C-alpha cells in the first residue's frame, strides 16, 4: 500500500505553543472535505473563543521566521528587508487565506507604507475581526524586528476601525496608532527597506528558493521584477563561476527553451545578462586589486585572456592598462 505524502502545516506550531503557554490543549482537528489544513481550523477555533481583542497581540508574538520551512529560510537569508518582504508576500498570497494582499509603497520623500489587506472569515463578529487584525499586526511587527535585528523605526500604524482607545497599542508598537479603515498599514522611515538582514546569505537564499514550489517562485518572480531580475540576482549570489543557461534553467526548475522565451519576452537574453554580470564583477575586482588580465579572465569564466580583453574594450572603450591609468585622475577631479 502506498503511503500518502506528508503535508507540513507550518503555522500549526505557533498556535500550539500559544495554547500551551495558556494552559489550553489544542483540539483534535482534521482537514475538512474542502482540504482545509488543521491550522486554519485551529486558528478559527482560537479566534472564536477570544474574549479580549488585545489578546491578539500576544498570539502574534508566537510567529517566527524559523517556523516557515524553506520560505522561512529564504526570509532569514535575504539580503535586505525589501527582499524579505517579497518572500513574505509570495508566501502569504499563496498559503494564507486570511490575507488578501500586501502592498509596499514609497512616497517621494522616501517614507515607506506597508499595507496588509485582510480577509475576514464568514461568521466572525466585529470583535473577532479585530482580534484577527491584532494577530497579523503583531506578527508583522515582530517578524520585521527579528529580521533586521532591531526595532523598526515606525512613524505610525493604522489599524482597522473600531478599536476605540489606542493608548495600549501605542505603548505596544512604540509608535502613534490610529483606528480607521479596514487595512493594517505600517508607515515607516525612509531607507528602512534597505536595512540589511544580519543573517543574509545569498547562496542559502537561492538554495531555499530552488526548493520552494513552482507557484511560490512565480509569485516571487513577479514581485522581483520578472525573470531577468531573477537571473541577475541568482548570478550575483555565485562567488566564483558562471553557469551556462542550461544550469540556470535547471536551478529555476524550467526548461532551457522556456527560460530563453521568457527572457526574450522581457527584451533580454542570458548572453546579455551574463555580459553585464561579468562587467559589474570586473569593476568590483579592479577597485580593490591589481590583478592581471589572465587572472581576471579566469575569474570571470572566459576561455582565454584575449576574449576578456575584447569584452573589456567593448565595455569601456579602453584597454585594461588605459582604464587603470585614467581612474586615479578621474577620481581626483570628481
């Protein structure tokens, strides 16, 4: 008899830990006929038994990046908060029916607004909807703080209408809080999206994405700016060599033909992306070393130094020696 495949319900653990700390036992919940995972049923069970709206903030504290499998690994290994938010959006839109959308907008002044659109379940009361909003606001707040390793600099937080007195929320989130509308909106300081993640590791990030589902990667790719940007990011994570297009396609779990077609549709090609990646890496190397053409050609994956010299003249209009002689004068005049 063939055994069924294991289905990992990642968000069961935070809910279970929350109940355990409260001295409650999780009920025995099985998937419904519609395929609902146990954690959806358990979350609904908790929400419907909540007697204090503000208790939702406590439940939100139990969600951690490490609870989300490969998506969590991608979060913790992303280079910046902006990259992590793209992963969060792809995961939530695919797996969390309680979230309608996550939008990230920047003002001309550079301030950032992260808006979370909520889906309330049929049958929830207004109090239960507020409890749900508090869970998501708290989970989002603590997750961002965990990723960047410090408290976010919040200019303000908008929570759905109906909270009444917001002073307890201002003390909790350490920022002004208003209660209006139907979304959760964090208003953050300029530059926060560029905050580096201390646990960043580009190689681990790419590996985690390679293990994620095709649907997850399609959503993430869209948020990253398309297939071209996905390939650019992948090449930037490779420390020593550049794979051929066949290897890139295998990593992305698509055929070489599909990769070529999708890059062409975006007005690009792997040859062009590879050429630009080599030029950028050559610039970075030349900024800090006096490496010769033969060594640089090998680092950039050229078959010989002559091929590299031709590419370098095409990039800069100069030979390598002319480039090195001109740079000090250019920098001193800037």
